[in-house]
C-alpha cells in the first residue's frame, strides 16, 4: 500500500466510506430495485410485491455500555433499530434474525435477559424471530440483527422522492436520546468516583430521556396512519444519526435543496432541562443527537391537514427548495446557516 496515499477512515467519515462501496455491488440484477443508499434494500418478488432487507450491528463499548444498559433493554433496542429501517421504507417488518458473538464471561441468565427484550420487541412490532447464528468472542459482546419486511411495490417510499414545495416533517421530539445518554454517562462517572462503594443514582426526574435512550420505540404508528389515510410521503428516512445528517442524506438522494426553521424543531421540556444542567446547547442535542428513531419525511403540503386527522404527533420543520446541494437552517434571528450536502 502506498503510504503517501494512506488515509484513515476518520479523515473521511463513514458516510464517505460507504459511498466508496456503492460502485462495488457485484452482479447487477433486474429484480433488485435499490441497494446501498437507502434505509433498506428492495427486491421485487412476485404479484407486485417487494421484500425489504436491512441489518444493524451493535458492539459492546461502541454502541452500548453494560454499566447502565440492562440486557433486556438492549435486546429491545436492537430490534427497534432494525424494524425502524423497514418502516422508513413504508413497509411492514415480518421477521428478524439475531446473530451473537458472546464472550465466555457472560452467563446463560444474561443472554436469556437479552432475548427477553428481543422477544418483547418482536411481539410489539408483530414480527417473528426466525433464526440467526451464534459464536464465541474473545473480548466483547457483538450483536447483529437482520430484519426482513414486505410491501406492495407502489407503496415503497425512498429517500430520493422529495420534490420542490414539499414540506419537511418530523415525528415526536428530537435530542431526547442524547440527553438520556448524557445523564447516564454523568451517573456512570459519579459511580466510578465512589471507587466501588455503594451507589444508587436517582434517575426518577430523568425517566423520559433515559427511556428514550435505553428503550426507544419505532414509529409504526405513523406508518399505520399513512396506510389508513392512503397518504404516501414523497420521501422518508428514520433519524438515527441526527436530523441534520439525515436531511443531508435526503437532500442528496433527492437532488434538492432544503430549508428548515430552527425554532420549529420539536424539543421536549425534559431535554431542554438536561441541556441547561449540562450547560450545553440544546439545539446541538436536537440537530446532531442520534438514536431518536423518529421519522423524517416529506409530504405534499395539501396532505398535512389530512394526516393530522389521524396522526398529530408530527411537526412541519421546513420545505424543499429547488436549489441543489445546500441545506439552509433559518435560525429566526436574521441569520441563516448554510451546509453543503454530501
């Protein structure tokens, strides 16, 4: 390898790394409608139906910390992460497969707790656990989940369908998962400083944000409302890496510009309180905080009021512009932040 051209992944980031894989997709098949670049792959099967497939991987010490994450919560969360990708395609998840690499230091009872959470989530999302694989690991617990779902081909929603004058919407509120993580990390640090003595954190007043971090829920209620009202968003993506990051993905895929209004971003009272306690900017929680598992979608403006008749837990935060390759954040204070799309 030429050392002069050596470049670390950190230098370019994972988004740019994945872009480098997009041209290396093996043999092209006519029955594969989309692959790398959306929340899930889409393959045509028969009778106007398609199958959607996605996967997630969680590594101990990278994606979760067992100091403050109960095994059953972890099991629930990994299924949520996978089915959320299927919902983001406007499809129905049907089955999950779980792959585990388990260090010998973990007990049978611990793994049973993990599977209790997996089972609970699968029941809540009406999916079946159909298999997977397991192996030993020398150091860390690694969990991978594959989720498969189906839909009618005409019902699938991609990231690339946003059109000029569509409104940009998000479900729920943003930044709560990061707020919960900040609380848990603070309490972990306090526990470490006790040097092993008895320590019992009081998390009662942080229940909302801690739950959003440990036991998030995928927004199947939105997808059900779309179906009942026969509304189809023009594009959609789940918010796992922060709304700014997801807006960049959506704008690039749809080849459009986006303007959002910062004061319209929904942020809970609890999240604002945490940011104040931490003396941090709550907008950064909302814009860049990951793992909210809310939905970001674009919609023809005339469908907004119709959707509200069945589902009102969403906020219009902006609109689609014709100008390409730019995300504009209107702060409401005579200042606009412009971010180039990927």
